[in-house]
């Protein structure tokens, strides 16, 4: 019996980040024959258990204390699990993690934590109040909980090293995120996508998909785009994501594009759901990500699975894929991004090789069935 605990849930969609990863992992474990459910907190569905793609998702009522979300009902459910159950909690810096840890320890349940890159030291290295609170939480609550758990999961060897530097001594299992095989888009759908967003059929197009927020370093991508447009004036940069998530940041990006005189080549696509992504990937010449810290971005894995040439900065932590020749990795900053992207625009044979390697790499190294089996093995390890 496996119970995944996730706290930031998109009911019925699981459209982004950790939510999607948890849903795909749990579904893959279910296909292996495991008794698995996702437990989450949502007031409007509290007390219900719904099937999403055949996977049971059980919703619990939230309880609020000092602005933080807890769930006494979820705690009671964990306390009622049989002794052979496995509890797998996702994310960190959340009071519900601590509640699950306390109950699981009291009951003697095997329990694991999955930070998903949230404990990257760069994310709380400054002296802001937010960073200070994170450091204190990790020192007095998070780290003791991780060290008392049965095990911890990291997405990359680098994340495992970061956990060790932060004093996590419990065994760390390195298992990357998986990705479902990318759906393909018809020529008609791709043409319609380009037409809908004012992208000429022959225009080379760079694509970003992700959250519109400062740590994604979209200013570096826009500046690199402006550099490349000098030699490729018809180049287009398509940015997919919810601009309302950080309206002030979006306004700064618009001002930057105006200052760099490249705004006419920018296309703001808004949030793309799963049905819209295949056409976006098919319309793109290359995919670019410049995050300063990323556990393992599902958008990058989706682009690889779709066979897109990918350029990612080192902060995206895709070193293994770069070493396998499945993507191009570069240093942080606009100039390194431009230097890495330029050959893909100038050399079709290089882009073709990357497309082939990207698709093959995603299909082997990030196959959910293989990764789910590895995780089930980790649950049984000592």
C-alpha cells in the first residue's frame, strides 16, 4: 500500500510541476500492481475520493492555523494506515510535511520525503526575511524530519550533494523525473497554432514553457533573443506561461523587450494546457530554459520527448542529459545562451542530431515504468 501526499494540487488536471509528476508516478506504480492513492488537501472536495485516469485521489479538509494549512483529517487517515503502508510526501517547507512525519514516526510507518529541488541552497542563501524563515525551518524542523525518515528522494546527483551539504544524513535515493511519451501534432494543427499567434510558417522559433517568475531568468532569454535577431531578423521567441502569476515581473520583461527593440518578435502564448503543447513543440525550432535553480523541469523533459533541440543553463540541473548529448548546456547569462542557440539556427544537421538524441534519451532515461519500479524497490530498502 502506497500513499502519496501532495499539498499543491490541481484537481482533475495535474497540469504542472510536482502535481503532474506525482500523478504520473502514482499512475505508473498502479500499473505495476501497487495499491496506490494520492492524498491531498482541498476544501471544496473534502471527504471525497475521485478517480482520475483510474487513479484514486482522496481529498481532505484543510485546517488553518496562523495562516498555515494543516489537515487533522489527513493526519488521522495516516495514523489509521496498516503497518506495511508506505507514505511518500512531496515538497518541503510546509507544516503538513511535519505533521505527516510526526504521525508516521509515531506509528512506525515507512515514510519518504521528496523535496523536488526545493532545498537548493541558492533558493534561500540571501538575507531576506523569506530566506531566513526557510533556513530556520530547515534547521529546526525540516532537517530533523528528513533525518528521521526511512529515506529521501533526490532528482539528480547534484541535489543529493546539496542535501548532504545541508546536513541530511538519511539515505538519499537518486531517481529522476519521468515523462510520458510526447503526443504528436498534425501539420494542420501546427499551422493553425502558428497562424493563431502570428508566427510565419518559415520563421525560426524559440520556445519557452514554464512559470513566469524571476528565478526562470526570462530576461536572459529575451536579451539572448535580441542578440540573435541581429543576424536572424525573422526570429520569433514564443513564451508560454501565466503572465498574471507575477504581473510586475511581466511588466519588467515587456519594458526590457521594448528597450532592446525586439518586442515585435515576442509572442506571449499564455498558459498552454496538455492539448495545446504538441502544436507548440512542433512549431518550435528550439526550446530554451534559463532557470537559476530547477529540480528537474518537466517542460524540459517534455521538449526532449517531443524531439526538440534544447538549450538549458546549468541552473536547470540537466547535466546527465548534456553529458549524453541529448541537449546543450551553457552557463547562466544572455551571452552564453545566445552562443549556445546560434549553432542550432545556423546548422540544420546539428539540430537534427539533437532531435534524435533528445527523443531517445527521454524514452530510455525518463520512462515512468522503469522509474516507478526503481522507486518501489527503494521503498523496500533499508
